[in-house]
């Protein structure tokens, strides 16, 4: 994504110098019209704006503060740092503290600006950017942020760290939906279905999500390209679950996701594209989804089997919507703004767009009750059990829905599962019941 962001700036006639630990990337960047430097220290010389797009918060600290090669040593007066990586909410305030107290650089402005949208949107200048920080820093960064995000720039109130909190909540959904895409497509293959046709049909159903539509095509072709390595989402979900522990807030689906992602890394897939996570579900035949996308399958899809897939995806996306929005409310984010951001970003889904507004308005118009969703999910789980196929996320969602029913919410609209996250302080959202 950093390469796409940098080349987009070059295309917009900005003078850009880049640094990357992988020399071939710098060679490509120079070929695109940019300049390169051998260290962060040399990269930032004379630059009023410095954009950091790396994998972890630790890498930002190294690039900025390394004793020999860090950018801190050559930052011009009143430089603006735009921190675009995903890290813990506390890392940007920590950067501010180091600048102020250790390096006496209160003149340097800092903007917390995590991004979402993938490599294509990075290159197009249409990333979703969640910017927060002091007003003067945001104003100084605005010309660069506008070029990288266009109309997808959101200013998040709350100071440094607020943008990262929004990204954390977004990654709850992105991570769960990524895993759900693998769980669903592996199940489709195990059911003997033409996986390419399943993909097309699910896209048009209430079971779809942005991550499903974006990642599943990588499962259906023999493509060795790495669009986003599994290790990246593993890092992001670890930030999510750590944030949940810090807030003393339970994240059931996110925790399940973290464990399955860890299984993928343990199996040796960490450096592969994250769409390859589907192999974890099919250890005896890791290529089954690909094989059944190119097989001479019948032209008709078994509607009953397709229903099993759609209803389990819908159920998981329902519960993940409630888990993510409840976390957002817990950490003090504006729920309406959070919905507006996620609904146009990689964490969205059909269920999120339909059920989150009901959650926020208190007008629960869903025709399905909690017990209805339990009944549907029971069908999917029992079919998977016959095949000895694991439904990690679906099983966790099922337990949560059953708990909601046990608490007397079974006959209420399915949005009522959100009440599971209510604490002693009362409701997080309005409700009619």
C-alpha cells in the first residue's frame, strides 16, 4: 500500500522521496518518477511532510528515532508527520511524548492517520483515511491527506489515537469477514459445489461482505501474487484483542479469528496472501476451492446447499456487527460516524449496512428473530458436522445467539443479540425493548 500511496503522490505532481527496506521496491519507485534514499534520515531532508506507511508501530519508532538512521535527526522545523500504519491506540500519543520530552521537538506536528482500502485504492488516491490530532497538525497535513484519500477522508474527534481507535473497530470486522470468507468457501468446496458459481451467487445475497468479494477471487485462480500477507491481518487482530483486554470488553468472534489466524501462521502461511487462509479449513486437500472453481461442474447449484452457506455468513456478519459497534461505543467513539466510515470501507457487509442503522436508531425492523437465526445456523452446523468440516466462527456466533435466547431475547428481532455486550452501566444503544 505504501508504494501505491507514494506513486499516487508522484502522479499528482508532488516531489516525493521514498525509503523502503526492500531495495527492489525503491527501484520500481524511481522508475515511476520518484526519488529514493538509503535511510529514513536522508529521506526526510528538506521535507515538510513525512508519511509513514509500515507494518507495525515498532517500525515507525525505528524509522523515526533510530540513533543512527532515524528521521528525527534531519526533520526540518515545523515538519508534519502523518502516521498511516495500524498500531495500538496509544502509539501515536507515545510518538508525541518522545518528540516533546526526549528530543525537544514540540515544533513537529503529528497526525494519527490509519488507512484502509487496499493496494488499488492506495494507487488511485481513494483510500479511507481516519485522521485525528490537534487542529493545527490536521490543517498542515490536509493537502497530503486530500491527495491520498479524496472524498474518503474522515476527521475523527478525540485527539491523537482516536483515528487508530476507529481503525481498531474497523479491523474487528475486516478480520472476521476475511476468515468468514475462507470458512464459507471451504465449506462450499466440502459440499461439492462449484466454488466459482457459489462466489457469484453469494455476492448477490445478504451473506456478502467487502472482504468476501475482494478476497475470494484470489482463492479461485492459481495466483502466486501476494496482495496482503496473512501476517498483516494477524498483527491487526492482535491489536484488536489487546484493545479489548485493555477496555475489559469481551470480543468473542475477534478472539476466535485470532486463534484461527494463528493456526494459519503456524501452518506456514504467514508470508502468503491472506486469501490462502482457506487452506487451514481443508488440510487434507488445500487446493479444493481452486480445483472446484475450474472443474466441469453442473450448471445448476444445489439451492439447499447454497442456503447453508448464505445463512451461516449472514449470522456471523450479524453478530460481528454487534461486537464491533459495541466495542466502538465502549471506547467512546461517535457511533454514527463509525457507521458512516465502516459502511464505505473494507469492513462493511450487507448485514452491517442493514442492521447497524437499526441498532443506532432503536427501530428494530428486522423480520428475523434471534431464534430464527439460531434455527438457520443449526442447519448449517449440522451439515458441516456430517462432513467433519470445522465452522470456527459460525460455532462461536451460534453460542452467542443461544446465550441471547437463554437471556430471554429469543423472540426479539435479531439485533437484540447486541444486548449481550451491555454492562452494569446500562445500554450502549437505544432499543425498543
